[in-house]
C-alpha cells in the first residue's frame, strides 16, 4: 500500500500553527518568534516533510536557484570565488548550478539557454570573451545578471572585478625597485578586461619610469597553462631575454615555471617570476612566489549580494564594484637583474 505523503497541513497541525506560519518558516520570510520557528522545524523533522519545490516554483514563479557560468573551473582562483558566491546565496536559501565553458562561446550560449529553460532566478557570469549576446539573451528574458572578473562593453548590468591596472602597477614598481630593466609579460587576450588592463598597468608603469616599451617582451596568448609555457619559451629564445617574467594569472604562472624547470633555469638566481594571483601554497614553494593577491572570496560574496539585490527588486540601477588587490613580496622576483645568460 502506498504511503500517504506528508503535507504542509500535517506540519501545521503537529506544530499547532497555521499553514501560513509553516510557509513563512520554509521560505524564511515573515516575522516569527524563535520559539515558533523551532516548533515548526521540529514538526518538519518529525514528519519528514519535504516541500514540493516544483509546485511552489509554479505558484511563485521563483525556483530559488542561481546559475553560475565560469570560463575555466580548472583555475583554482574560481574555486574560491565559487565558495564566496555559495556562502552568501546559500544563507539566502538559493542553490547554485555551475557550468564550465572552457572559454567556448558555444558553451556559453548553451549554458545561457539552459539556465533560461530551467527558469533560474538569476545568473552570475564569468565570461571567457567579450561577446555580449549571451548576456543580452538573459536580460531580455527578465533574468538578473551579474558579470564577475570581466567587464563587457555596451551592457547595462552589474559588474564586480578587481583593480587590474593598479595590481600590475604594484608588481612592476616592485620589479623596477629591484633593478630589473627587461621585464617580460605574458598575458591573456586583450579582448578581456583582465588581459587588457593588466597589460595597461604594465605599460603605464614603464612610461612613468621612462623605461622603453619592448614589444619582444610582451607576449599575448590566453589564460591557460600551455600558453604560459609556449610564450615563455619565446621569451627565453630572445637574444636579450627578460630578467624577470610577469605572469598575468596563476595558470600562466604554472606554464612559466614548467618552461623554466624544463631548461633547468633557477628562480630567482637566473630569472625572476611574479604572478597576478595568489594561492595558499605560493608562500611555501621554493622560492616563495611574489604575487598580487586578489580578494577572490569577497569577489564571489559581492557578486552574490549584487544578484540578490536584483532578484529581490531592491535596486534597478546597475552597479560596478572594483576591489583593491594586495602586493605580496616574497623571494621569487630576485634582488637585481642578473639574468640567466652571462652577457646580461
């Protein structure tokens, strides 16, 4: 014989309250005493009641789910960002659905369409490029969107990112103070906020110190490890190689380290390395890595807050939040520009 399913009326009867009060507890709304809330939760647990999420979403047109589109889940930076998003929105009663696009425009499009079909309440989007079609697709269907880590032009949506120009400036200022005159840089595509602004900070600081811009020292690829490896190989093949390499994210930094290790080039004795990113183990490697630390958890937390404000209709005017970064001086930059070739 089929067991009768527990209803909200059963919970209300056991707890001695109205069904409206039970609904307030489930949806975390209304003003209830802690005693009443505890009594309802106890009844829910005793009866093993599970709200019918599908029916509830049909009535309210809300699913209590948020979509997260990330360009590269293999990047440890985004794990911390995801933690920040989940921590904030989880406390607000939202579940997170995550998709990884691997910088593919087609995957971004499919993710946007999928989230639209699932009727998510909002989307946080870490784009891989500069196309705005996917975001427009969501916005035109009334789905709130927050861009994270990258800005896309001609979009009237919330954005949260870090001060990339200032972060690069801090790193390059530090390298110049150590005596480096040939500073190589490996960055991502200039169509992205991160690639463009981190290079901009590098060039701006060279000009401020009346140092020449050498196009041979500027390498533009993508934000993946393989790009860091291949472009470092190009830098090392120059007649006058750089005395230090500035990797514009941690995956590029991994590729730089692999290229140097393969050639048995020591850091920082023969060439320096700095990275725009920090990971917990960077301080423990030999040598500890000088870097710019991004407030990754806070990035996710603020993105979640901005989206929540939109979903609750508390704000209509788009907001852009730019967070500060911190220079972490360790030992990988080297104390002066000696280089790995005796003639430098």
